[in-house]
C-alpha cells in the first residue's frame, strides 16, 4: 500500500466498482508488459546490484531464466522509494550552472560531462542500504515481491539521463525505473507509482507531495563525513509531526510545556493520530517481520529508532502506547527531554534521520548526520515566521 497519510479500516471509503475494474485492468497491463519484457532474448543480463541480485529478470541467449536475477516487483507489492537526482547525487555545481547560466547551458554541461561519474548525494547511502536489505530478502524469499523498489524521480530533461544512467551503473545501483519530467511537477507520477516515500532536495516539491498525502522529506547533506553501516539499514524518526500528528506539538507551541505535560498524562491511553511517516515505519516493520519469521531477528538488516525531544516520565507513555496500538515495534526509543539530538545521532549513525523542525535538522547536520526535513505541522508556521 502507498505510504500516504490517509486513514484505513472499516470506516474508510471502499473502492468503487470502477476503481476495482481499473485495478484489474492495470494488473492485466502489467502482466502483459512483464511477459513481453521477460521473454526478450539477450546475451547480456540485466544490471546486477552490489548485493549480487538484479532488479529485473534477465534471460540468456537460449531464453532460459537466470536464477540469480530477480523480477522487478509490481508497484502494488513493492515499497516504492522515489528519489530525486539531487538527493541521490551531488549536483551542487550543476545546479549553480542552471541558476546562473540557464537551462541550455546546464543541459550542454551535463552532456559534455556524461562520462564523468557524479559524486554521491545525501540519499546515496540510504539507497545502498535499501538495496542491501533487498539482497537479504531475496536470499530468504526469492519469489516474494515485497521489497524496496527505488525510482529515480527527477524534473531533469531526458537529455541529462545518460549521465544519470552512467553514474547509477558505475556504483552498481539497481534503479531501473526513471521518471524525468522535463521541469514539470512529479506529484502526479508519484501517485501513479504508488510511492511510499519521496526524497528530494527541492523543498517546494516535498511540500507539494506532503499536501498530496505522500510521505516526503527534503534531504540535507551532512557537514562531516562519517562511516555508515554496510549491513544494516538504520532509520531514525522524530515523533511528533513525523510518526505522529502535530496535535501535542500544537499545545506546546500555543499553551506551553506545563499544559502539554498535563494534556499528555490525561490522554495517555488515547492513541495519537498518525503523522506523515507512520506508513513508512509500518513498511519497515513488515519487512523486519519477514526476517524474524526466518529466525533472523538478531541478524536483521533493518533497525529503527525513535529520537524525540519528549521526556520519558512526563510524556513518553502515550508515545509507546500509541505505537503498541498500531501494532508497530521500534527497536530503540530515546527520550531526550529537550536535549540536542545531534550527539545521540552521532552514536546511532542512521542512514537517514527524519524531523519536522529545522533546528534539529541543522544540529544533526553539523555533527555529521544526514537529515531529512518533513514539512508538516505547526512547526512550519513558526519556522516561516522566524
């Protein structure tokens, strides 16, 4: 299911007959396209990721399926992570050329340098970690389609595509789906791809995606180089206005801490409403359970962290009870009681840290954490007016 902020359950609107017919037609179209693609005869297998698996099924000259290569998952089964080119790669210089000299010079520069490999951007290590999880899943569940599907979602023009493809192949990334919109908004395509998470360096597009109900965040490069785990995807989340709604944060901003503590204790047994990233935590949890089912809990390649400014004793119980009511586990919960998050994040070394407040993002950046700003909730009002 896509990582949107819409509700589900018995009270949610049920799909109409027309919608169901549309889904069936899409299934048939997908099956036909996949059958055509799978039966293409090639002497060269599809690109294989660093984990030893490919994103799509390749066929040898004799037409037999290569058992080492995996089929591309259907969008409705996959956890689709859409990443912009400026999030995946370092395009600071290219962006400067675009802003100072215009589109034509930018395209010309990209074409002249299409054999020059782009350097990694802020989402690069996160994407590599996703692909490692996929490789592990394919070892345990070779025929299962429930895994990450990474889509390059960029407003670049198609002429720039060759350099992006060359760089992706250079690093051995398994990114088969590209969407180059030629300067147009990607939001409609994000919906069509059933996107669970969208990462971009463009805050306006991220805001647009959030408003469309798509879990999204703006990527920021860390100010220091740090080593990231090659064997475990590590994802850190803030709580309020990220995993949860901004209900409690509104009280802090408008009525103060004392009223907030009182409110949380009075509502301790009332689950918080979901926030924009709840769906992605749920997606991670589903994959974790697949490893647990194979007795791989201690060797699970996914680890999740809650890093919140809340105090444990005065406002932590409601958070933990909310997660329990959702049936979700978090591997580590850190209640900082207002202390800076940067030093704790240095110890965690997440591939990505999601927060709704820019001062936490900036604090994380300074100490070497790759942070992603979620523009949701009342904190954005205060950020804009600051």
